[in-house]
C-alpha cells in the first residue's frame, strides 16, 4: 500500500514526492507514461556527447530565494543570463526590444529618452488591454508588432495574437535601455550537470518508487494507494466529459553539426521566415566545450503531446467546468501546468508544488502507521 500515487515525474510530481517522502515519512509511487523522469525539463547526451534538452530550451530563473534554496539541495548551479536574437528584415536584433534593437533596425542613434519618445509617437492607445495584440501595439506601435510578434505568435499558438489573452505577449517586456537579457530575475542559473541529474537526486529516497512507461488508468486499477496527486491534463482525468481542452504541442528536430558554433546566442527566433519558430544551440546554455554543436529546430503544432494551454476566454470557461469537478474529488490534488490549465515557468511550478505540500500538511494528518512501516523497512 502506497500512501500517495503521483502521476507525472516532472517538477510538480517530483517536488511533492520528495517532500512527502522526506518530511512526512510516507510511501510514494511516482508514475510517468514517458520512459524518463524530468517531464519536459528532461535533458540527455546525444550521440556526440553533447548535453541537449529533449523538449526544447529550459532556462531556470526566479526571484524566489525559497525556491532557489530548495532546488539547490539537489544541484550545483552554473550562472547563466539568457539572451535571444530575432531574425528581422535579414538582420539579427535583440528581443526583448531594446535601444539597440531599434537603432539597428531603423539606422537611428537614439538615447533612452529619445527611444521613449519614439515609442510614444508610434503607440496605438487602447481603452482596454485585452489581447496579445493590444499589449504590443499600445506600447511600441504596429510596425514593431508586425516585425517581432505577429508572425512568431501566430506560428507559436496557431491563432492571431488578436485572439489570444494579453498574458502571452505581456511576458516579453519592452526596454528603453541596452539591457539585452531575456530575464531580469535575481536568480538566473542552469543546473551544473543538467536537469535529469537534479531529478535523479530529488527522487532518490527509500520511500519513493518510480515506474516509467506506466499508464495512469492501468496503475489506478492495480496499485493500492490512499491519496492521489495528478499533474496530467485535467480533461483527460475526467475522460473529456465536457470536451477536450485545447493545448498547443511542439515537434523538435535535433541536429548535431560538424562545426564549433552555429549562432551567437543560445536562441534565435524567426518571426518573419521559416516554418520553425526558433533554433536553440545548447552549448551556450550548458557551458559545455565540444568541437561539434547540437541544435534544435522547434515547430509548433496542434497535434502531439500537450505543452501549452491556449489562453483564450472560451478555453478558460471550459477549464472552469473541469476545475469544479476537480474540487469535488476526494483525496485528489491537481498540480502543474496541465492539471491547472495555466502556463507556468519552472519556478512557478515548483512554488505551486511547495504550496500544495503546505496545504497537505495542514489538511491531511500523517498516517503514523506509515512512519512505522518505513522505519521497520529501513531497519
């Protein structure tokens, strides 16, 4: 008998497994349908010995000292500040848009005050900011919106930015200085030996058992457990009784190139050309030295594993129906991006999992017989 069955070995499931096992002494079974732990953050060495991210680039950044300190128990870190370029009008320019972006594209020599005035002249005021288009055109005008955001966002989400919630493009700031960092969080690092090693350390506890390539529906019929933590798609848990929630998927083409470097930064976006949205070159992220380089071409799709909940009003209305069902499920906790139909960064998922653990500690008494069983097994 397991005290907990946890569905999903990504950040949400793994953090909760570690906390329940180490802090409450309870027995935990973690299952995942994939053949590996780590969820979408899983990384591996390719045939040339280059560390790559199987599901596209995962950059850790957070402003939370608590989350950073917690993850630091399972990894050493490599400092890394992420920079992204976009191929626009045949040139590579910084994104988020900053002073250098505008000066380069338009052959200007503005300073910060001049750029602020330049933006103000082109901005299209909106009485209400509702959509992803509204966010950008109200700040920098239509020309930059067309160059950097419209094509990229349409490829990424499969719909026009005017049909997407404002949260999508609101994540990308606009700057009047020369700061070309993609993130400005207090803590910006990469796990020194990769994410998979971090997950291995997190899940290495005598109270945790991991089963991969395991189907949830089969496991729930065959495994004895007291309580459930679910991090899969919430609509799938309820057998799509209200219909399928829209998710955006990704396809990845990994290549190893017989050259030392391909591009000047880890990620180059393609808002105007190409079927793919971006190319990632991993040695920039990992600091690995190698005579070859490995890259990934990223193609958004409506078909495949669910990656991103599509942020539209009608989708949130459908999710609310599933959320109401979830709140009535006894002894089941829904955690993570897919189970709560939200786009979360990695640190936000970790924070959500730690918060869920605190609620469990408040609401669920520790089964003392579980502690006794664990102690006897250890002896």
